[in-house]
C-alpha cells in the first residue's frame, strides 16, 4: 500500500466506509435484486476464455440482474493459486465489461468481489477490488478453523472493513464454509462498514441465527439480507420474519438473492423476484403457485448442484446448463478432476423435461450472437 492509498483509507474511514458506495447503488442493493455468482469461462486447454466471460456479463445484465458477484465459489477459488494467477484478470475483465455494458442502459448495478483467506490475503484482495472499481466485498471466513474464537473472526472483519464495505457470507460447510453462531452474527452486524449478509448455510436453523443476530444488533434497517440458500430460494424470499425487541416486534425480510443457482436461467430469476416483490409490496395473499414454483426450483437445484453427491458436481452442473445454451464452450474447471458426478447429467435432463418454464433458453438464443461479439 502506497501513501496515496493510506490517505484514501483514512478519508473513507473518517467519512464512513459505506460512503464509498454511490447512493443509487446502495439504495438499489438495499431494495433487493438478483445477483448471480459469476462462473469462470475456460477453453478446452483450461485457459481463461475472455470472449465468453464477457458474454456471460452481458447475459446477466440484459437478463435484468441488478448485480454480479465475481471471484466467489462459483468462479472457482483456485483462481487465486499462484500457478494460475487469474484473480486479477477475472475481476478486471468483469468490472470493465459491467461498466461498458451498463453505460448503455443507464441503471445502477452492484459490483461485488469475493474476498478469501486469512487477514493479510483478505485485505490485499479488498484493495484489489477497490482499485478495480468494485462497490462491495463478499467476505468468506472459510480459512478460519471452527474452534477459533469469535473475536479473532471479528478482528479479521474489522481489518477488511477498513478497506471496503462488507457483505458477510455464511457459506455452507459442504463447500468450504464453517459454522457461525448467533453470537458471531450479532457482533458482525454491529460493525461499521457492514451493509449486507449473504445467508447460505443451507440450513433453516442457521439461517434464523443470522436474521435474529442482525435484528438484535439494532442495525437491521442498514443491512440488506440476501439469500444464498439455493435449496430454499422462494421460501426465504416470501417469508416475513418477526422477532421481539425492546421496542416491540420487528419485521425483517430477505431482500434479494446472491446465488449460484441464479448464474443460470437468470431471466427467469429476475421475473421471479419481481413477482415476489410485487406480492410483498401490495400485501396481497401469497399465491400457492409461488410455493409450487419454489419446490420445482429446489428440485432443479438439487440436480444442477449435485446434492446427491454432497455438491461435488456443483460448478460443473452450472457449466452444463450454460454449455447447453452455448454461453460456455464446455464444462471445463481449473481442476481436471472436477466434473459431473455419476447420474448428474441424467438429473439435469430430467429437470429440463419436468420444468420447461424454469429455463430461459429462448431468450439466450435470441441474443447470444450479440453477446459473443468482441
């Protein structure tokens, strides 16, 4: 960090780190939107495919998504490996492609960068995200052991929050997360610089721990909750949570979704969230069809994310859907051994047949040639 960066940090801290976020972006994020978790485009030699990565960015924006999370689990954590060195190239390309494409549309769009590792690494990644024009960082705590004290985790979060506004991340243990109790979430929500939390433990009890912790912190009006529970998307979004406080009952909702599942069929995801927001805003009765759709989406997610094999084929499953649409050229991951599980392809084909209204294949085919143009 040079002297100009240090001075920049001091100014942001004195003004409040949240002041880094443009007002229209922050209000857009708090309202709730569709934020896909960005997959990584590779060619047959497992090299970075910049043309198809740009096409993915254009797809998400034109689908109506309101943000994009880059450098997260779906982007493959291995982009950080020294022998691969793709973290900065991927973050830089996505940020520039978002800016160029959104400039044509004149609307707010939230750029979120994933941040991992122990404190030194996480702080360095936060500086990188800020330099590349991201608005928020999604902070994974997967590098910390399950027995490390809450205060150690909080000191880590404070250090990153000196650099960038934070979105907390409850990542499910099956893909690298660690359990985080109510006490942690209450203290985390009270930190300056926290503007959101992605709730993704794939566990209803742990989901409630997060929401109750935010309410009890007294900062629920300042923190946007996003579901990352790909197994319960509709259930999370339609539920109104009520908790007693010293001032009476407090009502809280999960505003939007930051999801790997929404990296595919994104046009349908945008329509789904719009319908849910309409129902919530108009105080109309919850249509039974929404709950039915939620069950269908959970079934589809089980196939795409490979729930039957402990999510081993999660990223290849996302790639398979994008390959079918020709947004990606193949299923390739950075790890040659990371591929579809036995029977997973049949399951993906089954959900395609069973729920044809969930996919957005026609929309993709209508625009694919434009998105693939350099």
